[in-house]
């Protein structure tokens, strides 16, 4: 097993005086055809004409081809001296083996030692990207390839934005490193660095060395310089050690260790700062993360994700590759899974690190879920879902509980290409053993048994229509669901993993009002909805529109239920429309049936000329989440304004508070042999005070610079400009073009 390889870059260069490179890239060269090689121990020569001198000299003229077991040479003229055991060639020489392609005007080959020399050459490397010129190239089976007074670049001819000039480059047989002596690094024609000696990888195998650095700045940490150092420990183990220096805070060390075996893979990430100069007590700060996946057997597997940090402001102050400033919980989970065709078992431990002054979250230590398909017949199915959970909390005075739940379900499915019908009946039994219930309305022992009936049906109709002058097909897909759940008072049960769910169109037919099992509301309701689509002649969606609503036949007696004074839910609607080949509109909304006010909405309009050229405007609104109204609008744009140049801009604003939440702009230059990203951004810091209260008025701004010489090294986790930032670009639902 091998971990994915990285390229290694041995130099650290930053320079801003670049000009545009040509778009012509190095075209890959096909492997050397074995038909052009000779049998072992032979040298085969072909030419238009041949002349012999006393069986000692052989002269070949016109379209000369010389084949050995390992290389092929073409030239205009060649001579073989049998006495001196030498071969010379001249005129449009082209030498090629498994490592290198060389063009030259003369060639000398010692037939006994297989040592070859060529002068005034141009060359292409075949095992990795690279080309250049050399005054002399020497090839030897024992010593490898040596180039004197040589230049090297990964840029195409005529577009040498950067190149290395050196007195010599050596590539030895079987060695994974090449060596360079007296190297001068040029950007265009300007020398920017001299190194008396360095080495570089000549294969795509992972090699220890320096990765490209990252430089950025921020109001929270000043100027930051991070230099990753890659350590190739073994074929299935590696590590990246990244010293990071911040002018306002000090020194931080970031480490990542990865492992891979036949059955397991994972990574350990650790960040540590011994003293933060920007804190009152010069506090030490840290973050660690463990991820693991293991396939123990065909049926058994294990997963783990464990995160922790030293303080609430770690992400806001120092950034993170895994979380952003809006996150309030860090996951701590370990799960063991058993999966067969009839039985699924999941045993997990769930914990959270809470960031800031948020309600303490219950830990599941452990949670065991079992799904068993007891009977799968042609018309009748019997499934059993059960789970056992122990809920604990870091707050010692809060209630704790053990919960057991079992739900056998008998279902009758009927499906055809044009319709679907499903009838289900379930018994939902839950038992609780609760602690710390003194002074509350909770009971220590609770048994709750509910019955549930669900009837669901949908059909699909279609007709041929004319859609803006083109033939198309329109579908109508009505849906109906009746759901009945019996009632039992649940005020004596604590809320351990229960929150209210948001109802989009699909959520109307979910049949659940809450996550978890602590609240199962009584229901006697009918849900009606419909979806219509417009399909072009190729069967691709051009438009999709859905509308639905729940009608409550009885009032719910569960206090936490969303409905109390209405016999109807909010109307849920969704629209995705390809207005043209370049315009896409998307809408999702829930409108109250009582006062006809919009409760939640998300709308976007996107113009997409190509994958890089797009403009998207959007607005999202939530009236109560919970107790907070969200009313934000934003625009994201990406445009290639010149050859190889890309600009990305993003601006989001809170319309209620009349303030900017994020401003972001970045430029990217991307050619065949190098790339550059420059980003400026300003956003809310979301920092917490000593009491855990989050500040909503402080801003952080900064710039970052990312540079890459292609073919010489690259960062592993490189986000595009569209994905970067607090509000990364999200493509709307894409339907057929």
C-alpha cells in the first residue's frame, strides 16, 4: 500500500515581476516503442546508403536510424569505426531512451563502454516534466546522465518564466534524486537566487524535503510564514512538519502524521504554540484531530473522528484547515459497524467540544443502533429498528438518562414505473431511566408506547408541450401522505438529542417533527404536494417546481410542537430553472399559512458562461433561528479577464444590522509552469470573551500569497479561490443543459 505521492520543491522563491506566459504547455511524449529497439547484444543500423572501407569503417548517409537494446538514434550521417570501437553521427541528431530525449548536431558513442557524448543539445526529460539545453550531455550505463552548462525549466519553449542554470546536473541509475551544482535561479532574465548545491526528485515517488511555503497576514496574528517539511517515513507512513512564525503571536508548530495499511487508514493532526504573545498570560494553545477508518472484515468496520482545542478563540485567532469561525461544536466520535444484507448494527460513542457560550450538549456514551430486516416478501416486509443510548453531560446538575427504543414496522410496498404506494404500521416503544430529576418535572422511570400508521402514494403523468419553440415533455407528479401517531404526555422526559427540524418540500413527507426520540408528537395529518418538470428532447430537466403543505386534522398536544394555533403548516416550495444555457435560477421558501409571511427563504440567480466565468447573487432569510433573524444578501463572481488570469470576488451583507459580514477578493495566475494566488479578505471575527459571549462587532482583515512552481512541488490541500473564504461558493442545483 502506498500513500498518494507529493512533489517536493527544494527552493524558496518569491518574486512579483512576472509577465504572462504562453498557453502552450509541454506536450507529453509517448513511450519508446519496443519495435524501434534492437535485440539484446545487437546494434541495428538503417540508412538510405552505406559505404564500407576495408571492413573497418562503415559510413551511413540519409535518414540514418541506429537501434540498440535500450536506445534509438536518428541522424543524417553516421560512421562506425570497428577498430577504434566508436560510433559518430552528425546532422539533426535525435537520441531517445527511457529517461531523456536529446536533439544535437553531433554524437560520439564508445561501443565498448556504451559511453555517449553530445554537444550543443536541447533535451526533454521523459519520466518527469522538464526541458532545457546543455553544452554537453554524457550518458553512461554505469554512471547515468550528466549535463554540463545546463538550463532546466518546466515551462514551454518561448515561455521560460523561470529556469535554473547550472554548471552540472547528474542523474544516476536507480537513484531517485538528481543533483545540481552551482545553480542560479532566474525569473525571466533576472537572477534571484544562487545555490552551490541542491538535489531534486526525478520520479513521482514521495520524497522527503520542503514543500512550498505559505505567506499571509491578518489583523489577529500579523504576518504569518509557514514552511511545510515533508518526511517520507515508509511506503505507508509519512509526516508533514510545518513550523509557522507569526509576527504578532510567535511560533507555532503544526504536525500531520498519516498511515495506511491493508485494512486501516487515518491521520493525526497536532498544532501547538508554547507561548502566545498576544494573550495576557502568554498562554499555550493547541489543537488536535484524529481520523481513522478500518475495515476489520467484510462485515465489520470502525470509524473515528476526535477533535479538541485549547480555547474558544483558537480558530478565530489562528485559523483552521478543518473548521471555520461559525462552528460551535467539534466532533468526538468513535463507532463500530456491522453490516449485512439483513442486519445493520452501529455502536458509537458521541461527544462534543462546545465552543463559546452555547448550551452544553449531551454525550452518547455509548449509542447502539440495530436495524433488522426480519422479513422481506414480495408484498409484505417486516423491519425492526432498535437503539440503546446512555446520555451524559459535562454539567453535573443536569439530568442524565439511559434510553431504550424499539420499533417494529410492517409495510406493504407497491411500485410500478408510473406509480408508488406504501402502507406502514409501527409500534414505537421507548423506555427511560433518568437521573438528577430532583426539582424538575421529569420522572425517573418512563415507558412510552405509541402507534403509528402511514399511507403514502405518488404518481407520474406526462404530456408533450411546446417550450419556447422547442418540443418538450412536462410531467406532473402528485404526492399524498396520511400520517397518524397516537398521543402520550411526554413532559416527564428530558430533551437529550432532540431539536426541531426545518420543513422543506421533502421534509413535509418525512413524518418527523424532531430529531432524536425524546419528542414524538401526536399526528393526524394529511400532506399534499406536487412536482412538475419540463424535460427537453434528450430527457434532461429544464425546470423543476415543487409545492406542498401539511393539513392538520387534529391539534397537537405536545408543547414543543411547532403548530399550536393553525390547522395548516407553512407552504413549502422549491424551484430550479435553467432559464437558458447560461442562466440558472433557484428558489426555496416556506410561507406561513396564518399571516402569509415568508418564514424561510433562499434564492439565487447565476450567470455561468464557463466553469471560471460566473456571477451569482443570492439572498437568504430566516425569521426565527431561534430568536435570531437572518437577513443576508451577497454576490459571488469569478471571471477570467486575461490569458491565464482569474479574478474572484465575494461580498455578503447583513441587511437587518446594516453591516458587511464578509468582503473577499482574489487574483490567480495559472500557467503551465507556475501559479500565483493573491487574496484580500475582511470578515467578522466571531471571537468570544471570558464569559463565552460572542462578539458581533469586531472585524479581521488580511492578505495571503500562495505560489507554486509546477513540476517542482505543490501544496497538498489547495483550495480554489471560489471555495475559499467564510462563504464558499455553492453551485445551485444543476439540471440538464
